[in-house]
C-alpha cells in the first residue's frame, strides 16, 4: 500500500516523482542500485510498468518454462505493460509469444521484441494458451484473454476497470481458469528485471519518445505509447 502518485489509493500521500527532490520511505529496503552497465533511460519503468508486466508472465513461466503466452493489447489498456510483458516472456524463454492488437505502432514494437503479431480487434477466442495477459483495458479484450486460457491456464490483467466487466464464469469454471489482478508487488521483481536487462532484454524498444524535464509539461499534453522524461541535469 505504498504507491507513488496515487494519493490515498496508494495508502498514504507519498506524492509523485516528477519533482526536484523525492522523499523515499523505507529507503534502506526499497531503493535498488542500478548496475553501471544499464542505461537509466532504458529502465525508467523499472519501478512500475516493467514489474507490472513481469508479474503477468514471470511467475507463470517459472512454473511452466515451455508455456506459450498470449498478450491482448488495446487503446484503453496499459499499452507499455502489454508490450513489456511480450518482451519479458520472450526473454524468459517462453515457447512462443503472440501479441494481438489493432494499432500498427504497437504491433511493430511487439514484432521487434520477437512476438508473433495478430492485427485486429479481440475475437471471442484466439486459441489455447497456458498464460494469457489482458492489457486491453476493454471488456472484449478481457473476455478474449479469459476464453483463450487453456485448461488450468492463468490470465493476468494489469488493466484497471472502473466498472466491473462481465466474466465468462462458467467457461472459466469448466477449464479451471485462474484470473489474477491487482497492483503488482514491485520491489521483489526489480532485481530479476535488471538481471534480464543485463542478459540482453532491451526495454527501450518500447519507448516511443524521450524528452528533457524542461519539455515535460508540453510533452505530457500529447499522450504517447511510452514516454520517458529525462530529469538528469
């Protein structure tokens, strides 16, 4: 319950990190030193989007290293998280990674990360995958991810739904499908992600624009797939 930038939803008023100075509670345990070999710009999301993506595929692939993964993207969803999930699944050695979306820029990034891409809106079902990820932010995307989970499969949704979407509960029950959602436990995942980056995973492929801090206000008024603000002097 300690999340920056979410106000009381984050447990306490921790504030955000677009500031000249940041007070980090429990810093002895929470701060992670970045290896010198890693560019800070490449892992600017190491405290948020990357761990959120890792939890959608990392624990599952640890239990089933040869599993295939399906990621459903979309305009309403956490776009960068879905792309990071696809890239992390490939870096973790998944047998195959399929990324479905209708937006050409995101499809190009997913392909660059090594995923097989499907262009179009989410159908009722794509196939049968032990691991599925709903990064669509839409009811149809979530339903597709759930319907595409195989017997004893797991669907993880990092999407935030302000209104409860309908769920195919009987189908999920029949297949023993597990749906996991909620905020990520970020801190334990950070060293694992940094290790993958040191071994070759390149999250900067997802970054669509890097802007200096002085241009941040203007840049934030024009939403990007993945913006990184360089606050270094």
